[in-house]
C-alpha cells in the first residue's frame, strides 16, 4: 500500500468585485474557485500556536503541507481544501502565513 503525500487539493477563491445593475443595486460577480496546488491538510487538534511573520501568535485551524516550489499566496487570500477522492471539503479559511523551504512549503489557515 502506497502512502499519498499530498492527498488534498488547495483551491483559491479570488476577491469578488461588486458591480451595479441598471437599477443601482449591487450585483456581486460570482467567485470562481481555481485549483492552485496539491497539499496535505492537517487539523490543529491540540490547539498549537504559530508565530506569524509579523511576530504575533496565531492559533491556526489547519496547516497545509505543499510541494517545494509552490508559489506563495498573499496573506488574507481565501482558500478551500478538498480531498481528491470524492471532492469533499476538508478545510477552508484565509491564509495567515506561508513559508517556503527547500523540502516543501507550509501554509496556515
């Protein structure tokens, strides 16, 4: 039996630009999720805290492990994680921090 290092898929939700219709009411543009990278989502079941780049401590919900070379996401970007089997949602949130290293990347939500 093989171990799947990255069993999940990270998707990015772009910011929504609101436009107005002819009557002046706001009509939000639909946000289309885009597949960004494969990953492994690990829930923070023990309430661990990570020190973010700005020095503040953050109790994260999930840490995502991504392959080396994955482009960094802007802090605050809304993301969702789905399993590759069945497309069920595993996690969602906004990027709190992103760290890239020679062996892989980590992202906290």
